[in-house]
């Protein structure tokens, strides 16, 4: 934290900070007005309840007069502050009038502390407690610029000196009180500047965090735009390569050329898959919410399972177990189909041909719980914390050598979170893996 005992904060932050602390100062003045008025109202009520106890006290006329002054002026400051807060809410601007009212109220409060000290017995020796309380309240309550703090310190000392001489105190008491006041005012100055420094440093740190967040957001948007453009533009040359290989496949080719053509086709298919994943990442990272509709989750999952079972190369038995009925959630069906396709594909990739794949649907409090449980290889413990990371090194080849782009589970996590849900994983090597999806139930 930078300390600004004898200077203000840098000019590039001063205007924004002044706007910030002006609002906080006005709110603080409003609160102190309520507390100060309540204290004086209590004293006035006490006087009405037991007038004889107070009227015989030392300097009662002075107390009575000052109490009425406080009761009259404090509501006025409160009403003015409310109006200024209302104006600030509309304009979002800090004005000179706002600063003037805050400083004026601070002087009023300090004068009240000084006067209260003298009213006690027309002496200040050992009786500056209320003066000290007023100074501490003002130094903690409000934030002042360096010049304002100097002005308040000097003005308070002048007021204290005038009141001291009006009391016609003896010279030794005057010297003692003046020295005490100077020490107290030095404390006031440094406390006030310390709180100014603390709040200014905190404000500038928040501003820097906001600025960095904006820069990161812009960089992320730019990256997504470039990612989308590059991925989109790569589709055309890959499509051209595939077209050429298809045309060449119509001719009579020797065995070696056919093998090369198959490798080209496989590479093109893999490239298309990666491009699709890149485009999906770019789409999911924007701030626009998915278009969703209320869906019977069991019916949706059944349809996806039917599609997978219809594929001739799938030898595994995919089983849906429903522990709850009428489980409705708000989903974007296209996006959620991708989620389940990815999880099922991964499960089959790391399972033997005859292994069962269990999909379990249930409720958990106010969430729908969908679990995809395989009985395959499982995931090593050191890989588990990284499987949802983009381009993760936790990606592995399947049992049949299927490649991984390292993007699939990252996309799954993105989609689930944009639906307001969560995804977690439990796995044990040699026993299988269970992905658990939790989605808010439709109201």
C-alpha cells in the first residue's frame, strides 16, 4: 500500500477516486447525522424526564442552547445529504457542493466536540475526550484530499484557540490545552491521511483489476474470432483435398496408392473433426446464452441411445436405468446431444467390445443427475485433474488406436456450465469411469 501523507494520488486516478469517495462520504454523513441526532434527542428526552437533575448541572444554559442547535442543524444536514445522494444517483457526478457539504458537516461535528468539552466545566484540563472522539470520527468517516485535510486541521486549531480564549482560562491552562490540541490534531491528520491512502490504494487496485479483466476479455474475444475465422477458412482446402481423393478413387489404382488415399481421407476426417471442435469452442465462449426448451431428459437420452445402437460397428450394450420419472430440464438439444455423444464415444473408446455401458438417470435434491458409467480401462489418477482442460495432455488413444484432439471434454464442460449445471468424474484404473452431469430441474 502506498502512503500519501503529504500528497494526493496520481492525477490519472484522482478524478475517478474523487467520484468514488464523494459517494462514500455522503453516505457516511447521512449515517453520522442519524447517530448524532439520536444522541442529542436522547439527552433532550432525559431533560424532559428529569429536568431537576440537569438544570442544576454546571453550565446548563450553554448545554441547553447547544443541544437545540444540534437538534436543529443535524436534520438539515441529513436532508441536504439525501438530496445530494439522489442527485448523484441520477448524474453519477461528484460536484463541488457535495464536497462543501461534507467539509461543512465535518467542521460542525468538530465544533460540537470542542464546545462539549468546554460546556462540561468551562475548563479543558483533562477533559478533551469529546474533542478527540469528534476528530477520530471525522478522520475515519470521510476521505479528504491533502489540501482539505490541511485546511480542516488548521481551521479546527483556530476554532479551538478562539473558544479557549473566550473561556478566559489562566495562561498555564491555555498552554497545556494548546499543546494537547496540537498533539491530537497531528494524530487526526495522520489518521485521516492513512485512511485516505488505504482507500485510495484499494480503489486503484480494483481499477487495475477491472482494466486487466477488460484486456483479458478483449484478448479472449479476439482469440475466439481468429480461431473461428481460421477454422472456417481451413474447411475449404480440406474439402478440396477430399474431393480430389474421391475423384482419384474412381480410377484404377495400385494397392500402395489406395493405401495412401485412405491415409489422406483419414487425415481429412481428423482435420474436419478438429476444426469442428475449434469452432465449437469459439461459439461456446461467447456471452450469448443458449436457446433452450423444456425437455423430458429420459426421452432425449433414449433417442440418443437408439441412434448409437443403430451403428453396425457398435458391439457394446448401452443400458439406460431410470431411478426417477418425469425429469424435465431446460436444454439446447443440439448442444446436449454433443455432450452425450462425446461421453458415450469416450466410454466406448476405452471399453472392450462386449462391455456394458450404463447410463443412469435420477434426481438429487433440485437437480437432475445423469451418469455415464463404463467398465473399461479407467483414468490414471494423475490425469484426472486435467481431463477437462483444453488441449489437455490427458488425452489418450483408444483401445483401437482412436486419436484424441484434447478438446472434447473441455467442450462438454463448457456446454454443461452454460446450462447452469456441473460435471464431475470418478474413475479407478482397471474398473471404469463414471461421468456425472447435474442439471437444474425445470420449475
